[in-house]
């Protein structure tokens, strides 16, 4: 017996029920709504889409985009692809780690998490970062410092 799904999940399950090929759109919608995919929802998702729990769990853990826990209040995603690396991206990564106290791809620190991503589509304007989903290009350490306090104030961290 599958437990009653979370209020956000119920309408998504109803919309995608019986359509296993819609697992990714369902997971994206759930994460967009809640900020993460709660592992407790895996049995309900699997049952609704006629998939095994292992299949659903496998998709969630395979794609780096999906989270299994709530994100920190501020998420900094820094591009580590070749174009950004060639334009000072690794120096920017080091600066971001030093200024936030959060290691890239490690545990959040003081409400900030730093994640590697591999291409934000701004190769001609590199290096690029996203802060809580807001894209910024041509980011220098000084520009990052100007962006982060503004984000912290706006996010009430």
C-alpha cells in the first residue's frame, strides 16, 4: 500500500499516471515546486507510473540536477567547462569557495551551497555562474562579491 502523497505530488501523479515515459517531466515539475524530490515520494511515483522504485530512484540519482534533500537558501552554480576555465573560471571557483566558506560540490556553509555545472550556455561571455537560478556572465571575483551580498539580502539569509 502506497502512502498518501504530499499535496504537491498528488496533482502531478494524477496528470502523469500510467505514463512511465513522463517520469522526467514529473520529477522536474516536483523539483521546481518543492526544490527537491523527497525520497519518501518514490513509492508513490513508481506506483503511479507503473515503474519499480529502483527505476525511479535510479533516474533521480543518475541526473545531477535532481536533489534528494532541500537546497540551501542560496545555491551558486559555477560553470567548470572548458570555455569558462580558459577565461579564469577556476580562479573564480577558488574565490567563491574562499568567500562563502562552502567547498564546491560539498556541504553548504552559512546558507550557501556551491555546485559545479558543465556549461551554462554563456561560453562567449565566460566565466558564468547562476545564483538561485539567475544567470550571470563575465563574472570576476569582484563581481561575484557584489552579486552575492545582493542575493543574500534579497533572500533574507
